[in-house]
C-alpha cells in the first residue's frame, strides 16, 4: 500500500481542472416568508407548529429571511468566489396544493434568484425536493401513495419550463432515506409518522418520483440530472483502525445488511435497476411487496449524470447476539451499532474524514457509470461571535480534513467532480431548531445580520487555489494525517507512539503522511493510546466504558477543554488492580498537576485511593458516598422525580422502573427520585435492573410485564435501556403510549429517533464536563473545591 499525492508547482494540493466549488442550502431552512405570495402549507410547517416536535418550539416561518434577502446572500456568494450554489425549490410555493394551478409568484422568486446568481457568475444547482411536501398531498397519503410520485413529475416539468433555459444541473430528490425513515418510520421528522409499512412504501415512491421526474426533465431537455443520497461507509470497530482487517462471518453479514439498508437500498435501484435481496427480505416482513409494481424499477433506473453524495460520518456495526434491532434499521436484530470513538461535532457525530475517502472510492468502483459530486459536507460547532469575527477553527479543521480525504479519493481514481459545503448560512436545522449552526456564514436570527466566519474566508482561498496549500503556518492535525494516509486517527496515534500492533505497510504510509504534512505530534495524539502525561490525567475507572454510554463524548470534551487551557492530557485506564496501582503511584509521585476521574462504580476502590494521593482530583459525576472528592454532577434524583411527575400528570398510576446498575451513583440517585415521587403520590413502585444497554432494557421490560401485565408506564434510568424496553413492549403487542407510556433518561441521540420518539430527561453533559474541568483547574490553582450540581430538563416526546 502506498500513499499517492498530487501537488501543483505552486505548493498547492490541487484538484482537477473544472472542479466545482460551491455551497448548499434548502428552502425551508433559509427562506422564511412562510405565508407570503401565495405559498401553500408544507408538512414542515405543520410539524414545527406541533408542540414538542422541534427543539425550543422553533419554526421555519422566518428562518434566514432569504426570500427577502437573496440579493445580499448572492453578493456574499460572489465575494467568497463560489462557482455553484445548490438550493432547493419549495414545492408549496409553486403548487400550493401539490397539484393543479401554478402559483406564478413562487416561480417569479426563483426566476429572480437564478438571474441574480448568473449575474454573479454562480451556477445554479436546483434541488426539486428537499423535504417540504405540500400538506394537501400528505393529507391524501403523502409519499405512501404512488400518485405523489406522479405529482412530483408534473411539478418537475413546471419548474423546468420556467428555469430550464438557465439551469444546467437538476437534482430530483434529496436524501430519500431521511424522508422515509425519520419522517415515516420513526416520526422524528415531518410528517411525524411512525410506521415501517409507511416508511418502506414512502422510500419506494420517492425513488419512483426520482425516476419519473428524471424522465420528465430529460424529455424537456435538461442537460445534467442528479440524485442526492446520504451515504455512509459501513464498517466494524476493527476496520476503522485497519481497513484490511479480517472480518468474522457474523461481522461481515452485519456490515452487508446495514450497508444494504443505508446505501444499496437506494444506489442499486437507481444505478442497477434492482433492489438487493436482503432489502427485499426486510421490506417484505415489514410492509409486504405489493407497492413495488412491474416496470417500477425500469422507471427508477433512468440514466443519471451525477450522484450527489452527502457525507457526515461512517456507520460502525458489529455482530452482537441478543441485541434488539436498531429503531432506525428494522431487521437488524443481533447487530450492535457502535461509536467511531473520534472527536465529535456539536451534533454528537464522530469526525472521520477517512470515511469520505472510502465512500468515494467505493462508489466509483461499484458504480463507474456515474460521476460524483459531494453535495453536502460540513459540521455544526459551538460558534462564538467576537467583535467582527467568528473564529471557527474546529470547522476549518473539519473541512480541510475532509477535502484532503476527497483529494486522496481522486488520486485513488474516484470520479469526483465537485464539492459543495454544507451550509452557506446558519439556518433552521430541522428538528434541532436554531440550536445547531452548520454555516460558514454566521446569521444573527434576531437581526438577520450575516457575518462570514473564518471558515468562509478560508474556503474562499481554497476556491481561488483550486485546492489546499501543501505548506501552511498552522500545525497540521491528527485528522489530516489520518486523511492523507487513508487510515484512522488511532492508527496514526499507534504509529506515533511506536506500538508494534501496526503492520509495517501501514506504518510506512502513516510516516509518509507525517513527513509530507510536517506533522508534530501533540498531547492529543499521544493520549489516544499511551498512559504518559505531563500535566493532567484523564482516568477511566473499572467499568466506565461499559457503564456510561457517553464515555467517548466525555473523553473528547474533557480532553479538548483541558488542552484549550494549555494543559497536556493523557488517557489512563484503571480496569485492573495492576492498572489501578500504577495510576495511584503515578499521581502520588507528582507526575501530574491533577486528574479528572470518569464515573466510577460504588465497588471500585479507585476513587478512595485517588483521594489519598494528595493530588487534586475531580470526579465527573457523584463518587461513592464514602469518598470525599469534589465532583461535577447533575440532579439525577430531581430529573427522575420530574419524569415520574409527568407520568402521574398524564393519569398513569402503575409506574414501574428499570434501574441502572446498582453500583453507579447516578443510577441510585435516579432510583431514589423515582421511588420518592411515587411515595409522595401514594403509588406503589416496582423495579427491574438493567446494565444501561438495549438488550438489558428489553429483558427488564419483559420481567416487569411478567410480574404486572397491567402496568401503564415505565421510567427507565437510561435511554438505551428505554429503547430496549420499547422493543419488548412492541414484541408483547402493546402500544406506546396508549397502553404503556415510557420515559428515559439522558437524551442520547437514540432518544429522538426511537419509535415512537422517546420522552426523556436531558442531561447537560457538555456543561457537566466543562464544570468538572473548571473545578479541577480552580482546585489546582488553590481555589475552592466545592462540588457543582447542574439541573436536568424533561423533554416530552411521543412515547408518553
């Protein structure tokens, strides 16, 4: 294996001539003007105005007010040097009822927008469907009805008739997986349904709409037709580190099935005219196959000029007997969905640029007949406006790492023709409301002021150079080395730290990338796999990885915050008696300024031993009662009491609980809050114990039902266990919440995508980590060391 590089004479890592550089948005996320100029109502208008559906009760009624400010936004595009702008047309602006009469004012807006773009030398890339289905069509069945696909083809003709003389590239449908699964399968997106029969019917009809729309566009003379899919390389934890690692037969089967559900369910019908057999097996069990008619796949399999690739992160799976199906992937019983254990964006998504390389190379290998265009790639981070600047170094690192990964794919033969950053503007981020910012341009939603972030100015230079500068003043990141070498972060770290587990072949590739980029290892690189430290120890006690679903988030957030404070960090594992002794000696010898301890079980002697070392130690979460360590925790008991109070307020009286491990302080606090709330309401309690995983939640739920078939609610001390409980309730033929209401704890990513979406107690995890770090730094500096307890928040969703 060798790493191939292409550097221009000017010291630039150049992309091919004619490479398209641009940015992307979507109509509902930026336009606003929801009730103006004859625009009809979309499913997202209805969804966002339904209480509890969107974070903060936010809507897209105003969004970025792009409808009125498009000229200023196009001026920004020109100043940034964008060559292309991907935007979507709002179907309700064109046909308010989804069929029939055309709203001329809606077409006029896009007519003006296209003219403005062309005058600024920005090529318009039009997406016809980015999720805002006219509500009248949804009232007639939405995407579960075949007729909606035909109405889409009519709509496509109408828009092309007005804009086709100036628009060259047409994208039919954006991310049918998201529309069908999140919108119809689990109800996290509009229209908010939760039926796998509906989801698979919607998925097929969206593909049918693509085929009918593509045919209509081609007949009308469209030059270039595309479809945009959200795609992800599916891999195992081992293959993240070593792409050539051998797979067991069970892991290989797990990877293949999930790849079929995420990727090939859409790629194969469009580009090969067939569904994978594994997909049909799942669809037949969930929805039957009656909605797939003779001739449909021929219609779907229209000639395609470009495949739009939306990439954010990989999907990590492994075989795990007894694991319930992932709520977003029916048919995946026995498959565990894991974490990439990489730095995270503000969405909690792992940052793995090498996944983009793998994805692009695979697509060009398996589907060589179609060119590729990255139609979305970007990240949400916590941005701060400082005067006239937004210094978003994390976003720049994210984008540069992914562009280097894209360049590596081009060198490896991928037919990549362009890159569109997501997103031009901070905007309405669907169910997340306005709390997550993806834009390279900051938007003040109160004043609508636009402010290009540092990432926008950096991207402007990338466009001018048609690539990345090979030499740069700032220090290259670990991610960039990984992207250049085509391996994972942890593989790079292992090479840097001299571990023998890495093959000579991969070691050579990594060192080539290190030399080319001028990389100097920092403490983050060393702390991934070593236990050496110069200032701060981040200590993982026995069982912390298994006992805390947010383990990776805690490690990443604490490490970042400590490094921002100028501290050098190492990750120290204390899972065995020998490891614990070594950690104790390390602290007692004065090799560190302090230590941050991840949550420990009550039976673990480590917290008590660390308390006696004389070194400042802060616990993330309440330590065992007998240990005098300052800590940053959350009000677990109060959160549990609020959850039970909510269930009581809904008329539930036979409320059981699934407890977490009894030797975790947080789990005990949650149980106490549950028990006390029921005692105050003069209701009896019943409990079963889980281990925080899905399988244990399902088993505990079955135990509770066997003991009391008439229970009408369950409070679960962790979201993953709650997802397992939902599975067991469906298995028993019970409806949620009609028969049994369910409330979880943690507000992990699975909660919003459970079926139905899970009411839960939100834990301010990032704030807790930040508080722990600040408490530790204050203690090191000789300040007070009183503990910090942060409030929790009840998030009400459909499960209760």
